[in-house]
C-alpha cells in the first residue's frame, strides 16, 4: 500500500492543472465528469471567451469598409467680434467725391464676421479601395479559427486532466473493496483460531499474529479513506466542481479498461489528429496574413467623402438681420505611400522571420509527436504484459493462501505459514491493482498522443 500511496501522490503533483451530459445529482461516471468539466472548468471558459472576442474582432475589421455617417452641430458666439485693420489703399474707396475728403466717421478698422453662427451638418465617409482591408478581414476570420482550435486543445487537455484525476479514487475504491474482503476473511479465521486456542490446540502467538494482521488491514483502510478524500478534492478542482460539496464516482475498472487496437499500435502517425498541431499550423497561417497586410500597405488607398451643412450667421441670435446658408461638398481622397522610413519593410522582415521560426517549431513538434507515440506504445505494451503477469501471480498467490489455510485447519501447517501466505497474497493483490492502474494510464496516454 505504501507503493500505491507514493505513486498516487506523485501522480497528483505531476499532473497538469486545468456535447454536455449532466450527471444525476453529485454522482459522476467518467464521461459525465468530463462533460461537466467542459462547462465548468475555468480554462475552458476562458477559451470560450476568446472565441467571443475573436468574433467581435471580425466585426471591428469589417466596419472599416462600411461607410460611416456622422452628424455635427456647432454654435459660436463672439463676446467681442474680431476686427481687422484695412490697408491705406482702401481709403480711396471711402473719399467723398464732392469734398475729396474722408468722411468724419471713417475708420480703418473693419469686421468680417457676425456675432453669432450656427451650423448643423452630415459627414459621409466611405472606403473605396484599400489593399490591406480584405487581407485584414481574412486574418480576423483565421484568428477566430485559431482560438476555436485553442478551445478544442484546451478541452482535450481538460479531458486528460479529468481522466488523470478520476483514476486514483477509482483505484483506491478497488483497494478498499479488496481490503474489506480480506478483513472479513481474516475475522473468520481469527474467530476459528480463538476457538481452537480455547480448546488448547494452538498457541496464543497464533491468535496474536492474526489480530496484528487484522489491525494493520483496518489501519490501511483508514489511510486509504483519507487518501480518497484528497483525490476527490483534486478531481473537484479539475472539473470546476464546488470543493465543499460532496462528489461520488460511479465507474469501475472493468468499464474503463479498454484495450488498444492493432491500428493504435502500428498505424503511421497523423499529426492533424493533434489539436496543438492544428493550432500551430493556423498560427503560421496568421503570420502569412501579417506579411500580406504589410505588403498591401504599399498600395494606394482611396476614400470618398460627402458633407452637407446648413448654417446661420447674424449679430442677433436667429434675428431678422441674420441669414441661413446651405453648403454641400463631395470628393475623393487618394493616399499614396511614398516613404515611411522603412517601417513596413522592417515589419515584413519581422513577420518573415516569425514565419520561419513557426516552420521550425512545427518540424520540432512533429518529431516530438513521433517520440511521444513511440514511447506511449512501448509503455502500453509493457503495462499490458505486467497486468497479465500480475493476474497469473494473483491466481497463484490465492492458491497458495487457500492451501496454507487448509493445512493449518487440518493441523499440518503452522500459523507462520498462513501469515506469510497472507502477506504475499495482499502484496500480490496490490501489485495487480497497480498494474491495472498503470494499464489504464498508459492507454489514456496512448489515446492522447494519437489525438483520439
């Protein structure tokens, strides 16, 4: 049991962190626990929020090509009307032709604005041509695909984490069942031995040995019960389930034990089955769009505009001395990039370097996947052989234990032989459970690296 406890703790601390079918109440099969995590694990929730953000970015990019219409209202009142000094040349126009003199009220200061002005207008702007617009829109859609694949990868990761967290309490349950069965058998033998001792056919030592073994089994039950509580808490965390609420598991080893097919063990590796590989490929596609967007920046862009205003001017606010004037204008604006200090050139070079880095990372990922698959297949075959070997050992240990019990009851065997056979049986039971646990883990790992 110490070996199982150590492996369980090591497994928990080394594990990663992180179609809905709700279970009934707080009892979960493995599939129900996975589906619950898909809807409640915070890493999955964040990945879903990223998709919503990507959809909003598509709308934002698309809006750049949709005509925009803005309304403006402007009111202006001069507390002091600005004046301008007229040049001397204007005096000739003010000379009285009769007297040849300037009028006595003549001033060379004049104002060209009225005290009040009010304008209301509409501005229409429309993008007619911009080479980077459609590329940026495609990039936004590709980014949505990217975060969608990230969600699939995150769900896959959460699924693996839930499986990894679900198995330890399941294995502990199997141990507890066997321990309870052993306790019942040992209690029966202890009662028989006590009766035989009272009849004077065995020694007190025989009774003491059985009582010690029984006490050890009960202590181990208590230890495993506490370990199960810890394991269930970790499962709750992985699922996104409330820590303070009770949770029960309802699957068993027989339901979960599935064997690998010949295709699993021999077929060529399909990289596209791995969500992280698809994420990496889409990331490289985004870099391609980044290069094209910057190259399109060298092309001219054309925008159209239209403006209509209706304005009032007058010294009094909307008085009879004022007047209303409509104004309208339409036009085209062409922006021709000539020189930007090599800004776009540097951005293109950076994007091309990132593209080359992405290519190398994908090649490295392919090699890593090949290695993972090869190792997972070997580990699975090793676990399968160990399970079959431990199954045979368990049958043999049970046979030896049954034989020593018969000999002991017949008076031709010693209690020491029974104790030794009992300890060997318990150890073999633990080894068999551990082997089945490792087979489950290796099969899950094989499915993960194959992208199943």
